C-alpha cells in the first residue's frame, strides 16, 4: 500500500515538500487521541524490547537519526512508529533558512537521498520551546513507551570557525536541560568549513565547552551516569587514521560515545545515471550506498574504543538483517532515516521485531 502511495503521490512531488506533507499528516494523526492510539497499535506493536545504554532506558535499539525532525516538533508522533529514541536537529544557536531550494533529491535507483539542506532550523531558543512541549506530551505515555530524546547541535553558518566554540556552547545552554543526550555535529558537508572542525585541535575545545556548559545548566540529569551523555557524530569520509585520532580524543575528553556515520560526499558509491546527476550537485548522500563504509567505520571505531564508549551506527540500514549486522559489529544502537522515505511508516517496527531477542539484553550483560 505504501509503495503505491509513494509512487502516485510523493514521487511527482518535490522531495522536501513531500517530507513536510507526510510529517504534518503524522503529527495530525497523533493529535487526535483515538487515531494516535490506533497509529501506535498498528505501527509500534511488539517494539518494546527494553535496553539500557548510557544510563538511559531505551524502549528498543532502533532510533530515528537527526535530520527528520529538525525543530523538535514531532517527537511523540514519531515515537508512535516504534522508535526507541528520536534524535532531533541539527539545531544551531541562531535560526537560519538553510541553503537555496531545491536542496533534497531522491536517488530512487540507488535507494538513496542527496541533500544540501544546510542546517535549516528555527534556532536553539525556539527549539527549546518545541522540545519542552513535546516532552510534556510524551509524559502522557506509559513509561515503557516514552522515547529517549537526543538533541543534535551544529554550528551556525554565519558564525566564523574561530567562534564555533561559543556558538556550540550557546546551543548547549538552551538545549541541554531538555536533552536525554547531546550530539556534537561537526560532520555535515553542507555548512562550509564544518568538517574542518573534526580535526583534533578544533574539536577538543568544542567538546570541552559543550561538556562544561551542559554540567552548568543541568541540575538532575535523567541518565544514571550523573551527567547528560555527550556524543560526537563523524563523517564516513575521514581517513582511518583520523577516525582513530577522534576515538583517542573522545576517550581522553570524557565523551560518552560516537555516532558513525553522517552523509558521504563520495559519488563513487552511486551507480547509473544518478551518479552522473550527483556529480553536478553539492550535498551529502545517505541511504543504502553508504552502508559499506558506515559498517567499516563502525568496526574501526569499535576496535579502537572497545566497550569504553557507546557507539550508534547509522547509514544504509535497510532491514533487520542490516541492523543485526551493526549490533554484531559492536553498535549499541542503530538509527535509520533515508530508508523510511522508501519503505514507509511500518519500517521501524519491522526492524525492531526482526532483531534477535538474544541481542536485546542490557548493556553490561551481553558485552555490547
């Protein structure tokens, strides 16, 4: 049914407009109590597989990656699809429109997306109001169904790289009190100079500022770790030695985990006419073509950090088999995004229900 709706309604439509339409429809359904309960029953049945990661109680191991809900306006509605956690953002300290449209493209032959959104969002202050409202909404859900809320923060485009530390700190000050965990995004290819912040010399003061600011503004963190867990999201295009350096930095600075990986700028992952199209377009590629490198970086990170850091794997997870492979490679959690565009609202629940129960044990009892 969804594939028919996708072909007839969404394919002829601009990809970004289709996203807004479908997201608005989901939020509308969730706002009507009877329809919201029906949506949760149909999509999220059988998805409560409790797991503790970073001292937080996740309903299951599958989450929604940042980029879908940029302003934190649909957390409860998205959790009705069966996600154990929702990562909102990327949010910047100041509101910004993002790059010019069109800026989101479907690469249907490759089951991928190409985006150059540019961190379009309403800014940290407005996002804090949105997320507070959504947190109030999810309080009405049974404890076992409440999603963990991650907040992904990035650099404002007009802020110079030299002022990135204070920019990330400003976002942290506004958003850390509402976050179950925080993510530093220095790996999007769509903000000029952002990926340069992945160098150890640039990244370390950002980590320090975010960690210290979060400690200042958060009185009673929800995590049993005693602080708001902090993760760094890295790019798949880093050289292996650079990945290792970031792992060392994360261990040294008290980061709680790494998210592997963001979108890729490598056009060689595409085939056919869409590869030629992408060559002439700026932006990052997500979806199935990035799966191989994402898994490779996951394994590299896991070899380097062992069980000392939480690792969240994202990039090309297309089904439960892929998710199991990421868990077997050492991921604690997996995230999806692009595949949901092609597979529809039942996709998250199918993945969760397809995971091996033996892999769904609490951290520390299964060595994950």
